[in-house]
């Protein structure tokens, strides 16, 4: 018997190996195998049975071992990864790697022990006997160690058979990065100060205000039922530093306690009680019926569920998933990473409890491996997670939901395969005779067009869900503030024009909440010398450095590589001292707000304030608990639902609008609509949205102002059709990267020339320096391919042929092929 094995190499082919007698039962499709390749031993995956050995005219090498009892890759995923490899023009081995849990690309470790059972038949088995003798001599050991001592020819399959006879015990773990428990420091009163009056006594004794504040904060937590809060929470509430806490610990008044952090807090929260069932609205019921009809007859179908935030989409996902589970089938829920909050997960857990496995990017390898294994063994039947969850190892799939299907974060870039999770979801559902639901308030133009063409079925939820008294929250009023006009009227001094300032002021006074979007972090994006125009740039990237303020100091930072520099006092070019800060980042808006509404609690949410694992979640919780203003980058546009938000302000609606990317206006429209949807979610409090712009007549703003998705789609689609851009065509890019600019350019030119030869009806544009020409000392060039019509075939053919002709780029240089590019810059 032979098998075809795909190796994790940039080679687009499978290799045939002979299966030795001892491994025949174990060598199933999808299982990992150890095979000799050139002078190495590699781990590959069996993708199917090979031709009979006699028919081959070369000497077939033998598989050394089969590494899995249960194949890591299901048959369905083998087939899907083949499609991914073909469609996104990447080697099958790379696509397969994407479905393996992080832990399995590291070697798994098998720990062996001899049991008390008599060796029975194994006494006569030559290798078996040697293994038993070795175990008797060495006690608990690993298979790798046994192989080292006894010789390499100890297949795992043999050990498994011995384990089945109970003569050895096997435990499989990850060899690398075993999950070490993570701890956090908590704080409590020392035993002598735990009685009720101790805090008051301490406060009397202590001189320092900060120390008193810490004691007071800790007593406060205790009174709230948390006698051992996190140290950082106490510091924050007391506005005190660690040194204050330390001095109290040194005085013997407080104690530090290390506590283990839960492995996956999203998973480990107890499942809440299921909410009472409510009747679906007619539109929800119609949508659900359409979906369950398809599920009932095991028919593939993709449904585009178009409904504004709060229209009851999630409710439909849940009911559809219930229908699928009732039929014993499994499901996948995809959400954008940032929307994967405990609140989202808890909502599903209320209905499905422990059937859910959560996958997210901040999990460590052990956590991910555990979640993966629960899905693979069928212990969990529902995967919920960001884009990679579309590759979850589920069998008998009934439903895939892609929430916020228009999100750009569904496209993978590095490492390959550069797949679009929405499109893979549709393809996976198709192959599994399952149903796919794409949900959005602002569907991508691709999906809207696919619905018009009849490839998807369109379902509408036209209204927000009304409250118990039957009232429906109205859509918020949207006001556009023309910044040029505001300046003329002397109503603009800083980033916030007077009408926006007043609106914020009113909300703070009334105890209502405000969300402010500024899609740029830091203080000021650019510094510029007034005299000569010099602006500081990163050493390694061709971008200007952003001014950041922190702890009273200032620093210049590169947002691409993290490089940091001091702020120059004078211009290094001309010696001038007038260095101006240009543009506005979230920090600068925050500083302005502190002046405009000094009494307000302001929370800033951007990448700088959410670096820690729960930073994002903690900020949302604090906002929910009543802070006045949530200010941030596009992160704030998604996720939670806040009932007291009556004002949404967009500080600069033009950020991103003028990028030379054909999706720029679609993205802007989506972001503005999304953030506007955060206002006025309750029926009692009307919402208002204020957009500040220098392009008040831009179509993206006009339609966002009118809440007019159809109008936007009509106009944008007409333009796309004329230019042959998606959905009326396909684009692909090839990015060339490397340390030496000339060599990158030459590489790009050679490739592009060949692409032109193979392009057929496709257009090839470039190569050109990328929009940001240099990142982390790597020069970047780009070539764009474009073809009209429904099939990306000509692009794929040109890319495949060129890649095969070129082979791997020189060491240190990279060629990234990206089909259906989301970011053409
Ligand atoms: P979306 O996912 O479109 O934002 P949700 O499904 O979250 O909308 O619904 C918005 C709110 O309305 C949620 O609090 C949800 O529990 C509630 N809801 C949804 N459908 C109904 C219904 N048929 N009856 C009563 N409440 C509903
Ligand atoms: Zn200068
Ligand atoms: Zn940089």
C-alpha cells in the first residue's frame, strides 16, 4: 500500500510513500506521518491513497511513522484546503498548516509507562519485548527517549497496540510550551488588619494621602464583596502607584497574593441561564424559516441577512443554530476579532452551554489545542471565533454564520494561505450541504451583488426590535458639520467644533453617554518644521513618526515597527525651533475633552490602551458602568450595546476616505454607519450623530447621513462596474519584499514581465513601489492584476505559472501572492 503525502513546503505537489505492514491500519487520510525527504525527516499529512507500488518506476521510500490515532485533518478539511490552495494560489502544504492546531506543528510528546500486566504475547515480539525491557529499566519516559535508546524503528502504532493490550500506558501531551499557569497579583489586608474597623484605624495612623487612598480603595472593594481585588484595580481606584502599595506591604499592613488566572476566561465563565424565549418578529420568523427549510432538506444555501444593528440578527443566528443542533449537526459562528467579547460568547453560551468551544487569537497554544481537541473529538459541536474558526475541525456541519460579513479582518494576510474567511465559509457550507448566513448592517458590495445575481438569498430585517410596549427606537439624526465653514465662523478651535462641544457638554450634564470616533491613535500624526518643512520619519519605514504623550513625557513612535525616538527641540535640517504638531490623534482629542468637559469621565480605547489581554473588555465594562465618554479608534464601532449613549461624534470622517484604494469609500460608509448605529439604542432616549468633515458632499457621507444603504450601493456599484472592479471582476496583488531596493525592484520586474506573458484577458499593472514603500527596513513593490467577469481563473493561472517558473525567491526576499486582495495599497 502507498499513500500520497503533502509536506509543509512551498512545493505544490504530493509525494508517494510506501506504508510498512505495521502501520497499515493507522495510515488514514488526514493523519500526520513522519517521512524521509532528501536528507531530512519531515512531518507531512496523508492526503489520500497512492498508486500501487509496482506501477511506479522509482524506488518508493517508506513512511517512518504515523503520528496520530485520530487523523488531525478531517476528510472535509482535506478537500477544503485543496480548494483554498487552488483558489488562493498557495501550496497545499501551506493551506493544510492553517487547519492544524498550533500545538501539532510542534511535536506532540508521548509519555510511556510500563503497567503491571504480564507481557503476554509481547514477550515474543522482538521490538515489543525490547520496549518493555527499556521501560522496566527507565520507569516513566518518552517515546523519543525510547527510540534514542532502542533504535528509531519503534512506531507509535506499535505502542498503541501494546497500550490496547494494557502492557504500557500512553499519555500524549504537547512537548513544547506546556501551558504554565499564569498568575496575577492581588491585594488584601494582612491578617492583623482584617477586622472591621481596621481600615479606619489605618487611615488614622497613615500620613500619606496616597497610602490612605489605597486603604480606602481596598476597604471599598471588600465592602463590595471582593476582599482580594487585583492589585492594579486597587491602584487605579486609588490613583496610586505601585510604590505606594509596596510601602504598605512593607509596613505589614497589606499582603500581596498571587492568583492563578483562568486559562480561557471566555470559556470558564459559568453559562448564564437561558433568557426567556420571545416570539420572533415576522421578519425574523421569515428569515429563520428560509434557513431551516434548507437545513431540513440538507440543502446548501447562502443567505445574506441584511439588518441594522439591533434588528435581531443574532437572535436569528441562535434559532438557526438550535435547529441545526436539534438535527444533530454542528455549527461555526464567525465574528470579527474585536467583537469576540465575553458578552457575545455568553449570549451563545446561555443557549448552548458547554457545546461551545471558543477560539481566539489571544489564546496561548495550550488553550487553542484544548479547544481544537474538544471540537475534533466531538465533545464540542459549536466553534465560535474570528476568521480561522472557519477551519474548525467539525464534522457533519450544518451551519456557518459570518457576522459582520463586510469586515476586512476576515481576510488573512500573513502567513499564507491568504484566504477570505467569508468566501471559505460559503465554499465550506457548499461542500458540506450546509447553510451559510452572512449577516451585516452594511453588506459588502460583493455580497449585495451576489444576492442580486441569485447566488445568495437575501433576507431583510428592516427595523430595530421594539421594546415591550411595542415602541421601536428611531434611527438617530445625523448632522454633518463642515469644518471649513466652522472655521470661517470662528467655531473651530482645536479638533472639536463648537456645536460638537456643546452637544457633548449637554450629554455630560444630563448623565447620558457619548461615543467619539477618531480613527488615529497617538497625539499628533505629524511633526513639521515651520521653516523648512522637515518632518521626522522612521529610520526603517517610509512613514512619519507619530507624537505620543505619556506620563507627562513625549515621544515619537512608528506605528509600523514600534521604533521610538525623542522629540527634537530644534529642526535637524535648518535649526529652526518652530516645530508644529499637525493632525489629531486620540490622545489629542482626549486632552481637548479634558478642557471642554473637565468633570467628565473619559475612557480612551485604542491600540495603546488595549494592549493587555483584557484591556478592551475592561474598558467596555467601565463604560457600561457609567463613564461619560468613550473615545477611540474604529475599535469602538463594534461590540457592545450601551443603552445610555445618545450622542455619537466622528471627529474626522475623512480619515481613510481619500486613500487611493477602490474600497476607500465603501469602508468609510460602513464605518460611519456602524458607529452611528451605536447611538439611541433605547426607545426613551433619542440619538444624535455628528460627523465632522472637510468633504461634506462626499457620497459616502451623504448616504451615511440618510441611513441609505441602497442608495450607496447603487452609486458605488455603478462605479465598480464601469472600472471592472469587484464584484464585476477580481483583483489580485503580488507584493515583493526584501532588504535591498534594487534587488526587490528587479525581482518585481521579472515576475511582472512573466505575469504579463501569462495574463490572457487579465490586466497587469506595475510593478510600483507600495503605498508605504519601506516597512521595517524592507522595501516593498507591488503589482496589481485585474480581470473583468465572474471568474478569477485568468489571474490564478497567470500567478501559478509565474510562481512555478520562478520558484522560491532568494533568501531574505518574499513574494506574497494575494488573490481577492482587500488592501490594494
Ligand atoms: P443584532 O444582532 O441585529 O444587533 P440582536 O439579535 O442582538 O440584534 O437583537 C437586539 C436586541 O433585541 C437584543 O437585546 C435581543 O435580545 C432583542 N431581541 C431580538 N429579537 C427579539 C424578539 N423577537 N423579541 C424581543 N426581543 C428581541
Ligand atoms: Zn527646518
Ligand atoms: Zn518604523
